């Protein structure tokens, strides 16, 4: 079960990386088409810091550190909160290309399912016993 947990965390991290890469790609493409740029865009800065912390959390989960287990749910909730807040204050202009379709309709739903799988596995006694 421990190996399955580590594989699920790795897949979730890969999916998250694809979503972050798409967000950066989309921001670059859309800002190149517009004459204005947002140097004071706090949402992107917050999301960069969040992404780094989220990936460290995945590392702690793979290493079976208790810190990773305790901070996972707050980070998932923060991910949803940051997504809604950033869209309220600075709606993202999206280029609807094939990359968008792949990320939005395949990768993003899989990512949310994998977050739920990780959370469910973290609640199981057999996985909790491995954390130190």
C-alpha cells in the first residue's frame, strides 16, 4: 500500500506540474497579444509561492513525513481558495487551443480526483502507520 501511495502522489504532482505549466504558457501567450502587462499581479506571485510549497508537500508525502500529512488538506483547500480569489480579482484570459482542451477537460479533472485519492489514502490506518 505504501508504494501505491507514493505512485499516486507522484502522478498527482505530475498533473499539478502540467496545470502550472499550462497556466504559465497561457499567461505568456495572452500577455504577448495584449499591450498591457500586470507587474503588480499579486495572484501570480501568490500562486508561484503556493506551487513551490505544494511540491515540497508532495516531497514530504513521498518521504512519509508527518508534516506532509498534516499540511496536505490545508494546501488543497488553499488551492481552491486561491483559484477562486484570483479569478474574482483578475479573471484569466484563456486562449482556447488544443493544450487548453487537454488540460481543462482531461488533466484538471484527473488532478482533482487524484487529490481525493491521496486524501482518502491519508485517512486510512495502513498509510497513517507509515508516517513518522
